[in-house]
C-alpha cells in the first residue's frame, strides 16, 4: 500500500505512438498518473477528455499527465485517434505497475465479483515522491481537483 510521501515506484511502459514512457525520465516535472479500467468506455473517455482539455493548464503548472490501463498500445492508439486525446496513455498489459501502485484488485458490479483496476490518481512531485493520492475516483470534477493540487505543489 502506497502512501503520500512515499517514493513513487518507477516504471517504463510502452505508450501510444509506439514509444515508451519512464516515470523517472519525466523528473523534475510533476507527474499525474491516473489509472483507469478500460479504453473507450464512458467514464474512462470522460476522464481522458477532461485531462486533455486541461492539458495546457497542467503544462503551465509544470505537470505531465499519464494515463495507465491494461489495454494494449494498439487499443490506446485507436482510443487517442477516436477522441483526439492529448495525454500520454501507457500500456501495463502484464499488470506489474498496477500491482506496485496497489490499484489492481477485486471489484464488483451487478452482483458479480471480478479483478480490475480501481480508478486511482497519483500526483508525483518533481523529486519522485507521491504528493497526493485520489482513491476510488469519481470522474466529474476530478481533473480540475488534480489540476488545483498540481498548481499548489
């Protein structure tokens, strides 16, 4: 279980566009890492569009936004093209990064239990420490709240 103040686990993941993203290489920028369940589903699309819409404001605050799911790079590319997304989408198909961040776990919907990604956002400071964690995210207003925290950091 990660806590605010902990060192953020480093990762190198394939990303949309066919390159990779490495957390430690983004320093000294602030990094917003948002874990989401699945490309092109209603809540995940809204969240990605909200972060995209606020992209210039995150950049002005010295922050880069990275979305992480277990979808493939191919799925991420399709999702980005379809919705003109402006955030980095990293593919954690093996689930190692999701596990290290503690966002992979048991979920339930309509009485059925299954394993999946719990929508969670981490704000990482320029030194690679977790400054803020938003567990069990509700999408409306979330990107704005994260932006406010990034500006205050």
